C-alpha cells in the first residue's frame, strides 16, 4: 500500500473534507476512472495515427474494455 501527500488550498480541503471526499476508496475510484479515461484517450490517438488502416474503427465499448484492461 502506498501513501501520498497532497497540498490543497485550505478552503478546497475544508470543502472536500465536509463532503466526505477524503476517503481512500473515493480516491481509488477517482484514480481508476482517470486511468481508464487516459487509456481510452491514448487508444483513440493511436487509432487516429493508424487512420489509413482498413480495419473498422473501435466502438466505445471496445475502447472502454481496452482502457479498463490497461488500468487494472
């Protein structure tokens, strides 16, 4: 298990704490979602670079599945 420390403006940190956002499970879900989103965007960039390839474009479901496999 890894611990991290972040610096936030006091007002933002206070609002986040009051909203219950300083929970390890919340951060884990947020980071996993961000990794899936980044992987999906990366796959789309790669796909665009392969624009001349005659293979049919990936569907959103295929991109999401690929992104999820990269994030795990």
